[in-house]
C-alpha cells in the first residue's frame, strides 16, 4: 500500500521580522529581529541601537537544524533589547521572534512540511 500526502504550496508561510522604535526626548532606543526556517535551514538576526547619556543593548540569536531518520526540525530565535536614558527621559525597546519548521519524509512516499 502506498500513501502520499504532499503539502508544498504554503505561500502564506514566510519569514518573520519585527522592530520597535522608542524616542523620549533626547533618549532613543530601537530593536529589530529576523527569523526564517525551512527544510534544512534556520536563520536568525537581531540588533539593538540606543542613544543617550546612559545606554545598554543586547542581541541574542540561536538557529539550529536537527536531522533524525526521515525527520527534520529547524528552529530560529532572535531577541534584541535596547535601553537609553538622558536625564529623566527613558527609552526602552525589546523585540522577540521565533520560527519553527518541521519536515517528515519516509520511504513509503509520505511527505509533509509545516512551518515558517
């Protein structure tokens, strides 16, 4: 017996991105993140910008692909934070993005792929 399920036209699934911009007088903070996953790949990017008398930025990314027998999981995480202060003015921004993709292939011609 042969089973076949093919899901290949998932045009509504796409990369995700986010950004935040905060301006408070002379304090400025902006963050941006980007993630994308698919069968066999994972991408993640993060950036933070802060301008003021006292500033702090942090960007963290993790992208991984796990291959098992006939099964692939791709994950991407991106986190960006930014903080700025000038006198009594404070600007703070944070952005988080996550993407996950699953792909399953078997020798019985069963194939499916879900995720973005």
